[in-house]
């Protein structure tokens, strides 16, 4: 029983009487080569030269004499070739970036699978021709261009291939195709005398398969598959899909040789499958698990691996690892576009893509200045400009930030000149300014000795320098939009490689890094459908059926690759911990992976497996209602408030929730200021109130006539415009959301005036007052201080001899809000707050004018057609001295409760 596959290979070679230091080893990845060398050195008694250990890519590269070109070089070259083709209207670079990458992958596959490019590309072109709206005789220009691309695909492919060969470079598929041509050449002579050993392959494309078979047929080569008989002999188990195929189809196996599988899968093992809600919780769970494992004598941490199926969990995972684990080796890449620093540069770019002659748009500015890296730059020395600017934007409702705004922060002058330069950005300027920001961040992190951040910065520093070099070579990068796509693509392809000492300590790795390696204890996270296996992501222009006909891999084969890696990881392990997310986010789409279901339904594994759902301990304690005792300080503040005056709004705040009354009216804490990009309800109301006041003021103490109202209608537009300017400076009413709001306000006011005209046909109306402030000192029995009651009445008029007090509301009003059937609800139920306000106004008016017979009502702009909603008590819509006396009773009762030091303020929950 071997601990690892690599040791099994060396033993077997030894049994075949081969000198293990004399062989050439070819493996799927460089990483497994490191481990192989370690195993070889463990077996040697004396010093000797290390044998040649190559990854399959290096091996094939040596055959073809071509170097692998970087992805970005390939894209730039492909764009050049595409531009020179016979397409009338070719895409610009920014648009090309969106599909160029996919085309590259397709070329790569076509070559790797040795498919005659002419065949498949012409076939594709024909399919596109049929599919694309060709039922109509006339093709639009768009369709023409689209079809031209497909017709030219073969030329583009050939020119691209030629251009790469000239530079002695290639992408993987091209290098493989050239290597196959090399060995099939009649003059080809194999120079290597040493035996070649191919170790641990699984899914091979046609080129790799041809090359490996060529060496096997030569007779001096050996191949070892890491496959368990449990999968190989099962005709439908996906883990054995590829190797079964080679067993049946390779001439090498048809004649004399046999695949020798291993038998480890059914050995005793302990498999624990745990569902954990949400991705991040998995990291916490693994943290606890590692703590347990670290405490066990029986488990050797240097033979333990944590495999992250979802590589984005690397950062949170590192924070969750207990400090008791001494050495942690990370051997996996973290794509640069998953870092916060990447967001910092993208925000910076977005900031400048959205700049107009009016300045930088506030949303993008806020986004940028709230990024952690901007906050790091905005130190004390820089006058904390980020916090300041954010505050100023919100308080002054700045929709655009311009150079004048920025002059307020003199301490950060140099830094702000980098972030908000006066002239527009060219791509090169953007890169240089990013480099300047990196430089400033570097100084900060060097002082803090923050190695991880410096590593990130260094990678982006290299990336920007690389971008800068491309810009020099390329003439089509004149606008920021193109560089955005290029930058995104680069950051997506580049990974921050954590390179640990792979031979010691506890290992963290991605799924592919685990190839050929065996561990005694394995933890695999995020085993969910859509992550493992990764599901039907199809970024290819070649349809499924065409792929199938030509023998290209489809998502089915890609799934089988993951299934193989998964089973291979647990094949020899003794302790296996598998976690999955029980509540996958909508985007990941999956429930627990079919791989888990497959394990759970396997009769042979039943005795080894436990499956549990981990839930965090949750105890829900009922939240006690907030209570605030009224101490001396509170009573002092309250008296000061009472002398300044209770308004109907402050009293209804108390009815709604005493704590609200405390925070808003006593402590004067208002909600956070927001920039109004959409107009807030209160601003909307203010504009309507102010406009009506301005329109009607000249008509006070006059009888209204149709003539006077018609004259007002002509003034509505300019009056509203004036109040817009006053309340929302810097807002453009001629377009966008504000144009809509402006039109709604005009419509409300015109409807209001039309309504007034209708009334005047049958009634006599006199305006008595507009927006008039009323104040009354009242003595409340039981209180030893005076109370002032104050309020502003929107409009008071005389309607056929009856005094009406009118309150305008732009929100929602219903008749039940102003009707009282049970007086107690007036001071206990916030729903009656509108009735309460009307009674307050009537009360103030009667105190001042000694008139108690009035009508009070609300005009709702949302329901103008329903006219006035009058306050009513049971049937009667008039307010008389009895009504006011009853109201006074309840008002005093409410004020006494507020001012009673022994009644604490108690929170009300809706």
C-alpha cells in the first residue's frame, strides 16, 4: 500500500530495473515535478545530478522550438491581423476585446485537437449564414459586417498562424500542432536516449495524445495513469472517462500492454460532508476544523491539504486559519481582478470615463473616495480630504465636482492634482497617474511594513508598466474606453501567485494545483454545482453539435475533468472533509454538487461517510424596548424646547415614537444628508408650497375672480423654475429625471388652479392669509412652566362666508386620516396625525382671532379631483367651540405626558 502515486511510480520503475535518476519525467504540471524530485532524492544514497523533470508544455515546446506568447501579445497581434482582413467596418479595439479572447480560445482548441482549420471554419461560416436572419433578401449593414467576419475567419486564422511562426512564438494549441508536425516528419530523429516516463495524465487533447503515443510506440517509454480500478472498470463513472477511452482506442493498448489501475478508493477512510450556509461561513467552519486537526496527534499537518474549489475564498480563508498552525503554504493564484486594489484602479478609471464639462460626476467621486486605498492616501497630512469631500458633496448637494470645489482642500493639493487633473486623461496619462498613486501607497505600506499590500502593489506596478509598453507599440489606443477593456483583461489573466515551500507545512491550493499529489488529510470547500463541476459555461463560438462532430471537448468533458480531480484527491486520503454552501447565491445557481450526491448514494462507501449541516449557534433574545429616563438634563432641554415652541409635527413625532421625538426634536439629530439626484419628497413639497405662496400673495384680502386665476396660470412656469433653482442649485431641469419632476409640479399647480376656477363658478372665495406663522403661549394645568404652541398655516380663506384652514399635502392622504370617531386615538395613533395637525391649526387660529366656528381640511395634490378632505367628527365637518374644548383636553393630556419627569420615553414599534 503506497502513500502516494508518485512513490508507486518510482517503485514500479525500480522493479522494472530502470535507473530512476536516468529517466526523463513528463508530468501535467511543474508543481508535481517538485514533489517527484523530493521523492527521488529521498531514495538516493549518494549525490547525483537531478534527472530531467518536465511539464508536458515544456516537453512539447522543446519539440516545436516555439515559445509560448503571453495572452496579451496574442490579442494585440490577433487584432492587427483582424484589422488587415477584408472587413469593411471593423470593430475598434475596445469592442474587439469582448470577443477576441473567445476566438483565441477556439483557435487554440482547433489546433490542439489537430482539426483541419479550413473545414471547421468554413462550416462555421456556413452555419452563421443560415442562422442569421437570412430569410430576408436584404441584409442590413450590421448583418453584412457580422457575416463578413465569419467569411474571413479562415484568412484571419491563417495570417495569424503565419505571423506567429515568423516570430517563433505561439499559443499552446499552435505549439502542439507544430510539435506533432515535427515528429511526423520523415526526417525526424529522436535525440533522447534516456527512457521517457509520462506520469499521471488524464484528459489529453489530440496533439498530446498523438505525441505520447508516438513515444510509447518507439518502445523506450513508459506511462503511468493515476486511476483506481473502481472508476476504470465502471463503464459510466466519469472519473474514468478519459482513461477508459485510451484503453479501448490506443493501438498501444490494443496489442500487448495493459493499464494497471490502483486499488485504494475502497480502503478504510473517514469522509465528513458538511453543508454550511453561505460561502464565508465555510471559511469559518474550516478554521474551526483546522483547530481540531491541529490538536490531534494522529494527523500530520505536512500531509494535509486544503483545496479551494472557489479560488475567490482565498483571502477570507487566510483570515480564518488558526494561529496554532505554524506553517501555511499557498500554492495557487489569486486573479488580480479579485483584489480590492483592482477596484481602486477601476473606480479611478470610471471616474474619468464619466467626466463632463461640468466636472466629475458625484457618484463616481464618492465611489472612488470611499475605496479603502483612497482613505489610506487621505491621511491627516493630506487634511483627510476624502472624508471632507464626501461630507461637502452631501451637505451642498453637489452633483458635479469641479476644480473650484477642490480648491477647498489645500493640504492635499498635489495628490488631488494626480486624481483630478485639469486636462482630460489620455490612456498614457491614466497609467502614469496610477503609477504615481502606487508610489504614494508604497511609501505608506513600507512604513507600516505591510508585506501583503506591497506584494499587491508590486503586481499592479508591473501590470501598468506592461500596459505602458503596449501603448507605445499600438496606435489604436487613443481613448480611455479601449484601455479599460485591456486593463480588465490583463487583470483577469494575471494572477498573484503565492509561491510557498511546497514541500513543508500545511498546503492551500486550487483544484488544478493538486494534480498528481496525494495527502493523508484533505479538506475540499465549495463543492457546489456550478463551482465543482463548473457547469455549462460556454465561451466559444463553436456550437455544441459542431464540437461533438469534430471531437472537440464540450462542457461534458470539462465536467469529467473536475470529477476526475475530485475523486483522485480522495482516492488515497484517510481523512476527507468536504464542505458545501447550503444557500448558494443566485448567481452560483447550484445546490450541493452531484459529486456529493454520488458519494452519498454509493453503497460501498456507506460505512465511511457522515453528512451533517452545520448551523451557527443562534439565540434570539427579544430586544428590550428602548427606555429613556427623563433626568434633570432632559427636563432642562425640554423646557427650552417648550419655550421655543411645540409644533404639530414635533407632537405627532412623539405620538409615532417617543424616541423619534427625543432624537429629532430634543437632540436635533437629523438623518444623514444625501445628495439629491432624485428629488426628495420634502424638497418636492417645498417647491410646490413656495410656488403657491408666490403666486397667490398678490391676491390676499381680495375676492378671487376667474380673471385673476387665469392670469396666475401664465406665471406658473417661471415661478416654478425660480424655486427649483433656489432649492436645488446646479440642477438641470431641461433633461433627465428633473425634467419629469418639473413637469409633474407644473401639472399639479395647473390642476390646482383649474380646480379653483371650477369652484369660483359656484362659490365666493376670499384669501385671508398664506403661509402665516401662529404662536400661542398656553398654560397647561399641572405644569409649572409655560408652553408655546406654534404652527404655520398654508392657507386661510373664506369660502361662502366660512373660514377654511387649508393644509397642502404632496403625500398620500385618505379620508380616514382626518376623521375622528374615538378621541383617544388622536393622541395615541399616528394614523390620525393629519387630523391632529388640522385641529392644532384651528386651535391656534381661534385663539388669535377668537373665532371658533371654522372648517379645516387637507388638499392632496395626489387626489386633487377629490377636493378638500375636511376634518370631521362623526358626521359634522365643522369645528366649533365644543370640538376645540375637547381637543384642548387631549392636547393638554399629551403635553403633560411629555413633560412628566416620572414617565420615561418608551420606544414604540410599528
